[in-house]
C-alpha cells in the first residue's frame, strides 16, 4: 500500500426513491469509496438511512439534518471497498426511504488505503465518530478536529445542507486547505446540497477545527 491518493468523485440528484451515481473514473479493486447522501420529503415521516443496492455498503453515520413542519432532511454517510464487480459496473444505486421525494449524493474514491489497517480493522485511521456533528442553522460547516495516529493520513470532510447552497473555503490547520471534490445542488420544492473535500495530514496529530 502506497501513499493515499484521491482517485475521482461523481455526484448526482434524483426525484425518485433511487439515487444512481456514476462510478468514479478509473476506480480500481481495493479503492476506498465514501458516499455522502442527503434525502428530503414533506410527508412528516422520519426517514431511514439510504442503503446501497445489494446492501454491500457499510453505514458510517446517519442523522436527521433538519425538521421543519412536515419537511424532513436525512443525511447518510457510507463506505465500501471496491471489488472486481464494482470496477466492472457503470453506476452505483442507493435506495432512499419510501417517503423520500428527492435526493442528492456523491461518491469519492481513494487509492492506496490500508483497507483493514485502521481502527477495528476498518480503513479509518481513527473512529469516524465526529461525522454529522455541529448541525446548525447558519452559513458555515464546522467539523470537530480529528487526531490522526498514522503519518500522512487522508482527511475527508463531508457537508450537507437543507438548501441549494454552494460550498467554498474548505480549511483546517493541517492540512491548511482541503481540495473540493463534490458540490452537488438540488433545486426543487425542498432544496438540498452535498459537498466533500480532502487533503493529506502531514505527520500525526490534530487537524484542529475544519
């Protein structure tokens, strides 16, 4: 396993209960894929998390992003290690809640990941327990600092918003800046957007607040 590198990212939207995302370009066996999915609806129903078709994606975190009257937004983060079947596929499909009206999502792929070399034999250097935190009604994304234990770990920041807003100025302390990989907006009755950025943390220790 060499240095972790960003492979590619793809994103899309849907107005059905199935979200189909193109395969990241040049995906290879053993690559780590991370999916960031947001679904919404106005039926006063609390959604279940999005599920990868075939149930081969593993849930990292899921939460209700916002509830406003009958309107709901549910955010889900999943991961998968690419197999030969994944490399041969053209798309990946995710089943949304039956009461969902719309969805937006994206997949990032990374090469060089020690996919069983992290905490609890996962691909992650530290437990991604800070996922989906600091949910607030404001114009910024703030992620809790991550304390890496392996040198040159890849830092991935994911964002979701219950509005069709753009993302910019992804920053931390180490790495100082993050490279945006996904910015997907959904402009419908209930707007939504998802974003993602990444960067290599030199050495080990805290990224400080991003």
